[in-house]
């Protein structure tokens, strides 16, 4: 469980660094995009310009969510089995 949290911290930090890299310091362009959410605007701008960073970050984010869910499921089943056994 601790490993899952540490993995989330590392991948989340990498994700935030990637978003800052994709932003390229053009805050006005990010804030005045088609959506009210800045992260969505960064992805929209990056995908429109053909940058590969958003695809890599999206894969890292989906992998992180999957592995955290898998770890949560494993811990839950172990606790359930321990409680049923006793």
C-alpha cells in the first residue's frame, strides 16, 4: 500500500512537470483556451501542435490510476479474507 502511494507521488510529480513543460510559460494562452480548465487547455494546445508529451503523460496517468486501483483491490480482498477467516 505504501508502494502504491509512493508510485502515485512520483508519477504525479512527473505529470505536473510535464504539464509545466507543455505550458511553455504562455499562461495567457492556457487561461484563455476553449475550456475553463487550464489542464484541458494545455492538452488541447499540445495535441493541436502535434506535441508527443501529452500522449506520454496521458499514458503515465492512466497507468498510475490502474495500478493504484489494482493495489486497492488487492488490499481490500486481503482484509475481507482475514475478516471472514476469523
